[in-house]
């Protein structure tokens, strides 16, 4: 028997200083979808996630609450694990850096590198960022003298410490990155790391004495091991670095470390240097994905725009959230999260396209064939076209998931879903059912629709595992869904004849969004009747002179609050540069007040004032709409700038 190909994938281990937000859910959902694909492809997958629990910041937060650090992290980590369960994350292990198994690994790694002469004791005086657990030199700080990663103030630290001779590995790691172009992805991150190394690598401080929440240095217990030396080695612990050499040799080196772009440097410079000191092979690939921003702005507690994924899952379901995140954002780029866009995707892609295809198919089989899928015989040109599209979609899926083109792959699968819906319209089963001579043709159509849905169920499993299984169950296919692999849909015809399909159940109910209540325009004075000879039909066109009367300016939103006793109106206070004004806008269904504060938006400043629900509105904010989606026109221009 041929040994299975292995695939080892990791997420970062998340820091339990607070609850996880939608950005963390995005990263782990990407990793889960990749892991699920490789399982579908028949590979032996090990998928690791976890929590990074040591460090000064955690100790300080625990002291603030009057509890032990482990009590503090236990509670937050339980929230992590609950979120992954709710999102149907299929990780094979969850590593906590506070576990004894990990402490043993970290201390043994310290001993080995110390024995090699690559760790020495010295003293440290420098600049330290507590939130990032990072040391910086003066020239590495940002233009404000703050941490270049989080842009918060650093503090000067002086203490005895152990150092890892990372400078010894500068040329070696630079050569490795330059000769292994796939090691760091995307390419833009690779170029950043090459430039960083060429500035010169300094030895890495790997212990602290000013706090005790950490793994003790095995040769000097007044020191605790500094967080990155502790955190990065987590990837070795669960695959048996110390206690299971067979498992370790099977899965190491890791195939993919998936990380946020802000920690690529640690994973592609510090981590490889540690591995080189241990004489271990480097991971095959480190991929730095982009940030998830909310309605065009990076998530921040201070901005009040941090999105809690648990609330979204409660409202919309895990698969809808997974689908939106993976489809909407191209891996490697920053992506925008919008509640309105999420609802639009649920209604159009999930309820209309996928849900209706399943529901229509099962209903027609029930109505026309007593719920039984009959054996197909022969095929039309339309049938051939559908089967060719299915085969091409499976091939595309396989090739592009290997390349981690998740968004592109989902769009391709949805193109096939649209093709299957079109197939119903092309073949018109309701017409075939009325003609006794067309029974076999009808049977062929019904079979092909079920077979299409069988393919679709497998193809969406990495992205929407619960929905995929629900489709499989409604089709009543005999094969256990947990045993299904990609090979099962490489050929057409896997649906058994005489299959009795199940009862259709709605996959995704449509989400009804109320129509926007727009403020009533001010009454215009009655115009004098024109002479008949001058009357012309209104073409809707305006002259340049007429348009030039409209004055558009960039204004900043200073305050925003709901208009009392209304659901759709917000009262805004805006800065025009020369004055401040109040106005009313019917955008409350699309924006929370906090989302607007600080935005530079475009406003009609010479609109005649109108009283709306007791508020005098001096102007109108411009917005664009598409169906049920609406976005205020926000621009990167100074307050008072003329829009023309």
C-alpha cells in the first residue's frame, strides 16, 4: 500500500490578552479550508492552532484583576476553543504554551543551542514594546519614536539576559530566502524580509528577569524564556519533537505556516535561525495574509469597530460567515468586512443560487418521479455541456486550491452552481413531464441535477462543511460523507440509480432588509405655468450651468447619533473647515454612529435647509447604492476640499 502524502499546516498561536475578533476567525478559517482540501485530496493532514500565554503583558493584566496568570488565560483560552468549535474548525491539536509538554520542549531546545555555543549571558539595555513583546533599536522606531509594528510607546529596559547569536545566521538565512523564492509568500513580504536582513541582524534577547510569568531558563531559574523563543517552538511540540520521532519525521518540516503579515518577520527570520541552530530543516512555506478591515477602516478597540464573530455566528450561521470571508477577500491582500455585503452574499449566493438549486431539484424529483432518481440513458448536447463544465470545475478546484487561490476557487464553484441553475431553464423539466414520450429525457435531466449537486457538495466542503453535509444528506446519498474524497467526483455518474432522495429543507433563509427611508425633500415654491409653446418634455438632462450651482465639499463627521423615534435616520454634526453644521441622513440601517465618526465624506453644502423629524438639516451626504447595499462616499482629501 502506498504511504499517504502528508501535509502539516499551522496558524499563529493567538495571544489571550482579550477575546478573539473576526480577524482571528479569518486566519483560522483560511487554514481550516486548506486543511480540509488536503484531506479531501487523500492526504494525511496535521492541523495545529493554539494560544501563546506567557509574557509581561499577561502577568500585568492578571495582576490588575487580582488573579493568577493561569486563571486569566484559562478563561480566555476557553473562549478561543469555543469559537473554533462554533466555526467548525477541524484542528488536530490545540497547543497551549503553558502546558508541561511544551515547557519540556522549550527547555530542551534552550539546552541544545546553549551547548552549541549559540546562547550566551549578557546584559540588555534597549527599547521594549510590551504589547508586541519586542525589542527595538533606536533606528528601527517609527517617525514618532514608537514601536514600528503597533505604533505605541516603547520603554527603556535594562536587565541581565540571555542572548541567541542570531547574527551568526544572517548570511545563511539571507541566502536561503534568496535561493528559495517560494519560502515567503506573497512576494511582497519576501522583499520586505530581504531588505530587513540586509540592514543587519542583531543577537536576540531570549530571557527576562523583570517578571516571572514564563518558562524558567533550565540553567538559570531566575530567568524566564522570552516569548518569541517560547512561542515559535510551539510548532515542534505536538508532532513529537521530544517523544515521538516517527511522528516528527513524518510531519516536519511544516508545509505551511499561515500568519498575519505583521508577524511574518518573526516566522521568516527569527524562527529559521532557531531551526538552523538546531540543525532542523526549515518550513516549506510561510504565508503572510492581509488584515481584515471593517467598512474601510482597520479594526481597533479605540475606534470601537472590533467585530465579535460569535454574535455573527449566532445571527447568520458559521457557514455563511466562512463563505463570505473566504470568497470576498483575495488571500494576501487586505480585505473589507461589511455587514451589508455579508447579507447581500447570503441572499444572492447562498439563498438564491445554491439553496434554490437544491430545493428546485428535490421538489421536481418528488413531483415528477415520486422522489426517485431514475437511471440515465443517452445524452443531449446540453447534457454534454453540463458534464464538461463539471469536469473542468473539479480540475480547476484541485489545481487552484493547491495554490491557495481560495477566493478564485469559490467563484469558479459558484459559476458551476449558476450553470446548473441555467441547465434547469434550458431543459424545462416541467414541460418534459407533460409529454409521455419525454420520460427518459426527464429522467436524464433529474439525474444530472442530482449528480451536479453531488459534485457541488464535495466542492464546497472545505469552505462550508456543515452546508456540504446537509446537501449530501438531503440527496440521501449512501456513501458516508466523512469518507468522501475528491477522487469520488473526478468522474461523472457516482449517483446510484433508483436513489430515493430526501425531503428538501431550506439551506439559507433570505434575510429581509427594510427599504431605506429617505428624508423628504423640502417643498419647492410653485413655479409659474409656462406658456404652452415653451413646454417641452423633461429629458432629465441638466445644463453645465445648472450643475455648477451644486456645491460639493469634503467634510469630516464629528458626531453621529440616531434621530429619536426613528430607525433609519442619523443626525450628523460635520466640519466644513470654515463652520460646523448639523444634517439628517437616512443611513442608520447601514452604519452605526461610531462607524461614521472621523470619516471624510462628500456633502452638498448649498442644499436648502429642511426640517426632518424636528431636526433642521443643513445639507446632504452623498452615498452610492446597489440593490440593498449602500455606502457613504468617503474620500481621502482634506476637509473643505472642493469636489468637482
